[in-house]
C-alpha cells in the first residue's frame, strides 16, 4: 500500500482557498490571467466560478475597481511628481511632466467629481421643498412690492 502524500492535503486545501488569493492578486495587478496564476488556479476555473457565483462576481468587480484605483493613483503620482528621463548630454536625468495625459485624466474625472459634489450637497425632499417655497415667497414679495410702488400716486414720472 503506497504511503499517503502529506502535502496532498495542504495542496487540496490551498486549491479550495484560492478565491481570496485570486481577488487580492486581481486588485494588485488588474490582470485576470496573472491573478489566477498567482492564486494557483486556472483561468477557466475563475471564469466559471464567476458565472456560477454572483457573490464572487461582485467581489471580482470590486477587486478590479480597486486595481484600477491603484493604477490611477500610480499614474497621478507620476503626473504630479514627473518622471525622471535621461537628457541628451546630461549626467543626470530631467524631470518630465506629461501635461497632456494629466489634462485628459482631469477631463475624464470631471463628471465623477461633479456627481460627488452633488451627492455631498444632497438635501432631503422636505428641505428642497422648503427652499423652493422660500424662493417663491421672495419672488411674490418682490412682485407685490413693485406693484404697490407703481400704484402709489407719488410714483408718477417727473419730466
């Protein structure tokens, strides 16, 4: 009778617990194939699991979003601090800033930034109605005051 392989149990356990490693690697790399390889699992298995398990699919999407956030932060760091590139005939590199990419990134995030500002300024429906009612009352008061001013006899034009 052959001896049982003591590492077989550890390998089986590792194979069962690949999801956290995969999700962590996916967040780090934003690359499904590389994350699967780092987790010790095949890409077919991860895609099949994603199709069959909605909770895993949500975690997958969260990990990808985290990975893209990390990538964006790295890019922002380079855009803010510049990249040191070799300069012709110089002993040291020159700090180079890519303003074109920086402007594109700002433009791409303008909508998200504006949406976040709107969320922060969000008020309840009751507060919104009260604000509208105050504005309407102020407009009415101005109209009434103007009508009263025009109705006064001393408001006749002086030529």
